[in-house]
C-alpha cells in the first residue's frame, strides 16, 4: 500500500504499509517468510476503524499513531488471530476518515466484505532496509518479495 506522502515517526501509519487479512492466523508466518524475515514471536499490528475500536479493543483512549497496546476483547481474539500477541494484546492504530480518507475507505470496504473492520498494518520494507520512499522502491520491493499486490 503506497499512497500520499510518507509518514514521519516510529510507525507506518497507512501510507507506506503492507496490509493483510488478520482473520488468518497463518498470516504472521506468511508475512515473515515472504517479506519481513523477522522473529516469529513478534506480532503484527492492526489498524481499525476508530468508531469500532472500543468494540474490539479494551480501553477508552484513541490510538492514531499506533503507540498504545490494548487488550483485544476475548470475543474478537479468534476472529482476528494474526494481530493478537501471546498476552492477548495488540498495538493498535485507530483510523479516522478525516485524517486518512483513503485508508479509512479501505477499512470500510474490507468491513463490508468480511464484517471485520480490522486489517494488519506493518511497514512496507524488508528486514534491515528502510521503509520504501519512492514508487521505484515500492515496485522493487514488490518484485523481489512474495507480496501479492501493489
């Protein structure tokens, strides 16, 4: 997923991101084997529609910068296993239409298709490399990894 200007800060927030389906428990292994090549125990973080966050994650605070780990509500853990860490938590990013309308629409479309307003979001890079910056970087990463779509 490559759109708009790149993010500034410690997390990919939806402009230079690998986006994946959190409903498949094996998605962590797929992302690690095809692209990220990192330790298997490290979880992948979710993005969620801000208006649905309290339904899925415990706690009242908003998390627009993916800096807060929240417990995943028990009734959602089996529905989105690829983003749930061993302690039942996830470092979540809440997405609002006014701050990232394109990413918000992607989440809304995924929710319309699946009933799940959550996607995996991890930085668009391979281990040891910086997050991609240019369209050429994105195409090169796409062609040299197992990414399905760009």
